[in-house]
């Protein structure tokens, strides 16, 4: 028993130290990046004929509410040479028809090779209007997952750099220039992937597919996720990128080297955690091929996405994320503590395994045990309250650090009352951790008892924020 | 892993049950939190650290909130001062440029730029203005810059850390001050990519002051890789700042592969076809990427005779380079290449090469289209699908 108690003690202690360590590491890396970035001019790369062409891949399933605005935003991105491939993944609504009517699409005799297996491509549509000459709409049978849709696009896209996005995200106008920068400047190692910061769209004012006014979400749940996202992107991924242990490029927006992606077989269609799985697969492939590579991360906001604002949608999303995490870790267990994979095998993978997968389970277990102690009257209340106060104060300390990061980096929420609101949210946040732990446990149970793969659906309001 | 997942869930449930059967008060007493430690004669329990930590965390949080709010107030105040000062500077600068006698304005500038912050703001304003001025007003603004002894601030920056150096270099080329070019050469091989890039831009831009010098002389001295990012930035300077364009083939034999690639790109951009033999030599470069770019340039410059001569390389090249050879032939759109292209179609399996070869034939004009129409009737291979794809005008 004492062994178990000691294990829990050290587990908690290590988590706390790791979070503080990652935070400190991120602070230093972020400071350096921001300082250097203030001298960078992205306009040159956006307009230069020397900039490499890019293919943007936007899968769409039943997106009739937002698809036209999204495509128009994509076509208006500030970059000289890119194509947009929209994949209609067997939508049962009017997505394809709307695209056809708005952009005057016609079915073409497009020849392609199924380099990566995917569901049948029924047709490739292009516009007769020259203004939309860089738009390709691919119509295919539903493959049951976003991964299959991206694989289909990989078979027809022509450029060496691809950007995968969620078609309902709002992309920052200079996101392509920012994402392409690491691919243009790295010389010793091949850059195989780059990701950036995803911001929360809820309550922002959007006009013609562009953000007109950034607002802190009015509802509590999305506001809570502002803290969560900022913490994950600025404290977590920034540090892991510099430690060469980055395992995830968000599906909302990421840039990849097409050749590497095709060589390692594209996205996995048998699972649900395609975002993480594809990064792990590409990294593993490069190591196995003895090739020097990097996966990089830019601490700049690249796109805005709507997050769940009700508990049911949040539960669906988080359950799916947990299942995706387990699925991705499962497929690459070979990397676990394997020195061949360097820092990723020795640090990144074990961190995700122990602290992302196991930690919520431990938390849930602790909660149940505490309830049991409370019910049986055998709890040491003074000690319990002290520990709770410690964890609570640590949690709000970490959140206030996050707010500071937000302030010195993006500074997107301009009103003073927004900062105060974020602080107040951070005071409530620790009490809801158990809710997220419950979603994680639910994901574990669903995964253990064999749930099927599917596109996750989050309730959206079609761009009316 | 599903088994592993089940195992972990089972482990957690068993752990929970085992807790159930244990005495809890005892468990807590066994905790490390309550163990006593002695350090430097002082004994304490870990639980004591909890108290200190709680107070510290809450204090830090309150301090952070205050810092953020104070910082906001400071930023707003600074912005207000900056905006006010900028309006005054812009107004004065316009008056200064309009009038012949500027004694009053000069005195006014001296009065306004009383602190280092205010002087820096004036330097930035003058630099931004100078970048877009024709020669005569530029000379006038340069005079003001020297009269106010702002050059001292710029030169001091060149001795500072990298970011100050960058600021100083930007000011140098905005105001066309070429007397620090020797220092700039020191930095073209700097480990700091931003400093390196600014030094390169400054050297190219300031060459306007010395018509006898070669603006790209630094290319011969470049030992570090010349990244595509740097190349793009420099090319934009060339486009926007009316730089004399040299014959880029002079660096095609550079030992720095990235310099060779930059020169090939510039040869293509400025259509420097005179030294096509040197470009052709680059097609036998040891670096695969240089060769690929050379094929591309031969195609873009429509140097069909050179492309014809490198047909032999097609067999031995990598897949990507073979695609580029055929793509080059397509851009050259030369009838004499058709027999070779047909042979490629007959022997190739790669869909990418097939499409490019068919497209190359189509792009030769009516004769090519006639050949494709004949091939359309053939059942051999996937000709029909590929030719229909190529002839579909909607697919670019």
C-alpha cells in the first residue's frame, strides 16, 4: 500500500515539475522567437515568384452552412502560388451543389493515380471562371474518416508542399507565408511538417470569411478552452518542438512535405487519431530511413476554429481525442523508450503515454477514492483540504502564467475586462478538471470495448458568431 | 493495444478496490508528505512546503495580474506619446522638404528629439521616408540626418547586439550611407540568419552609390548556405529597388550549391540566355537539386537545343529530375523533341512522367495535337485517359 501511495506522490510531483519545466523552457524559446520574428517580413515571400507552390487540402462533410465562405476565404489567402482542393467526402446535404453553383464548376477529365488507397473518387471539378482557376473540387464516396478524404486529395495534388485544414476554420491571411518559412530556411535537415497556433473563434465577429473583431468567448465553456488552448500551444507544443519531441500538428491547420507523406503511406484510415498518427508515422519513417529531419512549430496564430460550447459536443470531442491518442500510441509502441527515435522515443512518447493518457485515469481514480473516503467518514479532512488547496493554487498559478503568455505574444484580447475575465475563468477551471478526466475515461472505455472510427461532429452555427 | 487499454482499466479498478480494503488513516500516515526531514539542522515535513507553495502560487498569480494590467496601461501611454510625436515629426519633415531655409525646423527637431527614445523615433521616421524619396529630396533628408548627428546613433547600433546591428543596417541602406560596407562584408557569413540577410540586402542596395562595383560581389564570399528565404528576400529587393543586374552565370561554378541555385533562379527571372552553355554544364552538377533546377531553367528559357543534348541523362536521372526534364521539354515546345517524347510514353510507367510527356507533345501545337488524336484511337496503355486530361483546357 505504501508503495502505491509513494507512486501517486511521485507521479503527482513529476507532473508538477514537468509542467513548470516545460513552461520555463517555452518562455525562453518563445522570447527568442518573438524577438527574431519582429524583424521578419512575410510580404516578400507572399508575393515572390520564387516561393514554392502549395496545395491546400480542405475536406468537407455536410458543410453546406459554411463551405462557400470558407472556400472564398481560402482563395483570398495572401500567397502568390497555391491551389485549393476541396474534398466533398460523400456529403448528404447540398455541399457539392452549392460549390458547383457558386464557382461555376464543371466535371473534368482529370487523370490521377491511386498512389495512396482511398474510397472511389467520383469526379474532379474545376471552374470555368478564370478567377477560380486554382480551385479543384474532388467528389468522392464517403470513407468514414477525414484521413481518407485527405488521402484522396494527395492523389491529385500537384505541389510538393501540402496544407491540411478543417474547411470550417478561418485561416489568417498570411498563414501560408508563416507556415512555409521553416521549409525555406532549414538547410541541414529536411522539414517534414510544420504546425502553428489554433485560436478560438467563438464570439468573434466574422465578415466575409475574415475576422473583423476578436472577442473573448461570451460563454463559459469556450472561454475555458481559450485557457486550455493557449496553455497547450504556448506552454506545451512550443517546448516539445524545441526538445524535438513534437508528436502532434493540429488537424485544423498544418503544412507537410507531400513526398514524405506519400512515401510513408499517407494518413491512416483505420483509426481515429489521424492528426497525431500521421506525424508519428512520418517521423518514424524518416528515422527508419536514416534521414535527418525536423518537425517544427510556429508560435503564431494561423487559424481560428469554433470550439464546443455545450457539454454534449465537448464530451463527443474529448472522447474522440482520447480514443485518437490511444490509437496513435498503440500503432507506434515501438517508439516507447526506444533510443533509436531520439528525444521523441525517450521523452515525447513516454510523456504522452504517462501524462496525457494515464493522468486523467489516475485523477478519476483519485476522485472516486476520495468520495469513498468521504462517504465512509475515514478522510483526514485537514490534510485533504491542504492538498486540495495546493493543487488548486498550482493550477491557477499555471493558468495565470498562460494569461501572461497570451498577453506578451498574441495580445488579441484588447479590453482590460477580458484579462480579468480570463483570470476569473482560471479560478474556476480547476474544479472542472474532473469533467475532462471523465471524458478521458469515457474515451478509454469506448476504445477498449471497440468503438468504430468516424468523423467527429461538433455543433456549429455556420459562421454566425 | 486494446488489450493494453483493457489491462490498464482493470489495473485501475483493482487498485481502487485494494484501497477500499485498506485502512485509510494508516495510509495517510505512511505518506511521504508527513515524513520528517532534517536539512542543515532544521527539521521539517514535506507538508510544510505545501503551505509555502500555496502562498507563493497565489502571490505570483496576483502579481502577474497586476503586472499585466500595469503593462497594458504603460503600453497605451507609450502609444499615445508615440502617435503624438509621429504627427509632429511628419509635419516638420514635410515642411523641411518644402522649404529652402530650414533653420527653424532643424532647431525644432533638436528640441523634439530630446531623449534616446524620441531620437530613435525620428530616425525611424526619416528612414521610412528616405526609402521612397527621389535623389534631390533624399540628399536633403540625408543632410538633416547628419546635421542632427543621428548617424552617431546608427553607428553605435552597429557595435551592439545582433538586433541593434540589424536596426543600424536598415538605417544605413535607407539613407544610402555606404561608408560601413567593410563591416557589412563581415556579417554576410554570420551565424545569425537575420543579420546575414540584412547585410546582404544592404550590400546590394548600397551598390547604387558605386556604379563601378558589383552589387553581388558577396556571392563569391558566401560560405554558409544561402537559404531560399534569403534568396526570395534579396530578389524582392532587386525588384523593388532598381538594382543593376549582373551576369549571374559568373557564379555558376561556385562551390556553394545554394549560390549556384540562386544564380540559376536569377538567370531564369532575368532571362539571361547568353551563357546557355554554363547552364547546360549545371545539368551535370553533383547535386541532384541543382541539376533539377538547371533542367527547369533550360525549359523556362526555351533552350530546346540544350534540352535535346541532355536527352541521354534522362535514363540515369532520379524520378523527380526526369519529370523536370520532360517538363522542360514541354515549356520549350519544340517539334524536334516529339520522337523522344513518344519513346518516353512507350517506355515509362510513372503517371507523372506520362502526363508531362503527353502535355509536352500537345504544347508543340497543331502537329502535336494531331499525333495525340491518333494516339487517342489506340487502346495501348492509358492513352485515352491521359490525353483527355491533357487536352482538357480547364485543367492547367
